[in-house]
C-alpha cells in the first residue's frame, strides 16, 4: 500500500496478488462406508488493484474518488465416486465416478466509484455515492456424467450502476441520527461442473435509519439501526439432481432492527450487549426439491423437473430471527502493557440451512460461552491470548444438506468445533 499527499488530500494505491491451492474432501453418504464422497481441488491466482483519492476533510464539501480492478484465474476439479446409484425404473449404476469442474473459470471485474458529502451546518450533512461495476466471467467446464466429459465454453457479462443517498443530523453533542437509501449489486456467475447456464446478478434496495449516542458522561455508548431491504434475483445455493448449484430466487424481503451497547462501569471494567431482530422471507420462489421429488405442486415445472414447490413465505437460509451477545471485559495494566480478562456469551434462535425450512436441516436455538485472557504491549506490537471456546461443549450444527433421492435423500450434517482450549502469540512489524 502506498500513500501520497496530493492537492490538499490523500492518494492511496493498493496492489495485491494471491496464489492459493485448496483440497476439500467431504463424506457423501453419512456412513463409515466409502459409498460416496466429494473431492474439490481448487487452484487460483488473484490480482487486485485499487486507487483512491480522498479530499481535505476539514472543508464543508468532502469527497472520495476511486477505481479498482480484480482478476481471478481459477481451475477446479470435482470427483464424486458412487458405489451404487439407483436411477429408478429398475435401473441401478454401480461403481461410477462423476468428474466435473472448470478448466478454467476466469473472472474480470472493475469499478469506478465516488462519494461526496456537504455540511450545510456543523450539525446537518447530506451525502451521496455512485458506483459503476462491470463483471465478465468465462468458463470452460466439463462433466462426464452429463455429457461424457466434453468441454463446454461460455462467457457472460454484467454491469450495473448503484447509488446511495442520505442525510445525517447531530441532535446534540452526544446524539447523532441518519437516514439512508442505497442500492446493491452482486455479480452473476457459474456453478462449475454442472454445465448449467450462468446465474443472474442479485440486486437489492435498502432503506436504513439509525441513532448513535453517548450518555452519562460517555459511560454508555448505544447504536440503534433499523433497515428494510428488497431483493431481486436472490442467489440461493441448491442441490439439484446430483450436483450443487446456484439458482436465482425471484424476490425476497428482509427487515430488522439492531442495538449495540457498551457500558463502562469503571475505567477498567466494561460490559457490552447487542441484540437483533431479523425477519426474512421469499416473496416468490418456485423450485424443486431433489430429495423429495414427489412432494410438489402438480402442474408446475422448473426446467426439466416436472413439478416444483412454492416456497413463498419461507425464511432465507442462515437467517436466525433473534440474536444476542453479552460480554464482560476487565483490563489490568502491567509494567509493559495490558492484560484483559473477558467472557462472552453468543446466542441465536433457530437457523434453517436450506430454502425448504425443514426441521432436519436446521439448528435449534443455542448459545456458546467463550473465555479468554489477552495481552497487548504498550506499543501494540506484541499480542498474546489464552482462550477457551465453547466452554460448555455445545453440539452446534454448522450446516445440513439433504442430498438427492438418487443416493437416498440422506441428511449430511457438519458440526462446529466442540470445546477448544488454546493459545496464540502475535507480533506486528
């Protein structure tokens, strides 16, 4: 990262490069037998460059201008051996292996953006932002189970102009409020190895209002935010047939409220609490469930699937309705730095892992307690920690998917770690 003083403002340049290799192997039948598993090998090279200019922030009118560029070259190899695959109609395949992937998937994205703010008074400000994004993805993919392994090439392009408008007002020296409207864009892409057409970009519009305040001589800090979002072409990861792919749900609505507080009872002791309410639902979404091919609405259809399920009103995956966190922290000064004793309890209500909202693919309400002892030197360079995570050893699901009926409609679960005891040491140069 490079910084230059320029014209009363600041110009910052960021140049980065990453090279990664990843192997992920997961069980596919939920038993000790190796009837089936999935192996994913990813090799990627990424380049990201960004240039940002910020104006003199002491002026009534301030602004930010920037451009960025991203490119990724990804190669993916998928291998799924299956000992026995009943296809229906008395047909069963034995000892087959599904190969698929991308050779390669190339992503190119660039954007130009800006944000400006004008202070009419010291208390009242208006702000606005604008961003233009252009994405291009090219893929060469294959799947021996669908088309005998022949390579299939495809290229898609998307672009979108998004923006933000808002105002802020200081009601007092200790209480600020804001209103904001913004639009968002998430690029489309490909589900490598499925040979499916590209899925479309996801867009949303967000209305947000909030308050930020300090009370009781700054002993209490509290931030309150409420929001309402509408999604179009929401991207949802699905199990379709024998493969996992991304599809576009028609529409979805998300709204909620969040509260964050920090209370300093003494110079060394503080208590933090946060809570949130989140309501999510599909407004309109017709799709098939490969694990329940006969559970559907007669006369409906999705692609080559003869019938589908109406998921209107279902909650979005990974969206607990209620969450809460409570933490306590006590600082002890030392001759070379500071030691912090801390405890934190995080709780969330039931979470569904798929769009079908089935009890089997969900995690009931659960909380986890974490304890730690942290050290930080006076100059901030040396850090260390002793910790116990998930003190009560709660069994918490991280994800559950129900696979296609072709391999028995099995529910495959992944669990988060149980109790962990450990330490870490860091040094910042």
